[in-house]
């Protein structure tokens, strides 16, 4: 969905790895997943401890105009 508020998958990964304090509450609220820091970067985990697919999470955010604009505003606040 084209809204003008898209963020790339790479930017989504950057938000999760470098700005988890800002992005974690959104992901927890929207998908009941947490960001787990690792030596290699991060993992997304659901409440049962299973790994969540970042591609699918990103796609779900981009498919929802409200979520898309919210995460876009978070990113722009951090990167401007």
C-alpha cells in the first residue's frame, strides 16, 4: 500500500537493532513480540519464545496504514 510513509526492510532492521527502546513497545503492542539482542544483532521472539520472521513483521506493518505511519514517524524522529 502506497501511503508515502513506507520504510524499507533495511530501515526496519535498523530500528530493531539500533533503536530497540523506541521500536520494541510498538512491536510488543502490535504483534506480542519482543526484540532480543544477540551478538549478531537481534532476534524477534513471540511470547512463547519462538522466533518471529522479521520479513513477515515488516510486511504486516507496511500493509497497515496506521502502523506504517506510526513506525515511519518514529524513524523520522530518530533520524532527522
